[in-house]
C-alpha cells in the first residue's frame, strides 16, 4: 500500500510541485492550503508523514507542529518542515518544536525525496 503524505503548503506552486513529485514516486498525497484545517485533515487522512511549511499565511507552522506533537492521534507522525525562513537558529527552533526533518527553500528534488524517504523508513523501523 502506498505511503500517505499530507502536504501543508499555502503557496500554490510549491504545493503543486511537492504533490506532483511525491505522486510521481507512488505516494498517496493529500494537499492542504489552509493551515487552520491541517490538523483536522491529518486526523482524517492518517498520513505516514506530514510535510509542513513553516511560513503559512494564517497560522505558524511551528505552532501546528507543536500542537500535532501533543495530540495523541498525531504525535507519532513524523514531520518534515520546509521553510524559506532559514536563518541562524531556525533549524534548532523547528526541531525543538517537534519536527523530525528540516529543509530550506528553495528545495531541490533529490534532497527533498531523500528526506521524505529517510523519515518514512525511520518511522517504519
């Protein structure tokens, strides 16, 4: 069965790119543009991985990661944080919030897929 990935990204082009790349690799993908609905969608979709944009227009991706990690239904799902806001200390802050992976935008497809596969393998182990 295909691994399920929830993509939380408010930028239409980035969301489409991430989803298209993941679908081309055989993953089942659920796109979410609205950060406020992300955790509800995660509970419905039950993903194996959440890809989370940190700079969402309506809510902080950091806050969503923190909320997911205290939610009994979601806490076990690994999170790959993707952000254009990659300043000094940001990766540490994002990992402290609970993200298992971190990529700075713009992302290259090779490292993106390597991070996705690495987190899925680690979660399955």
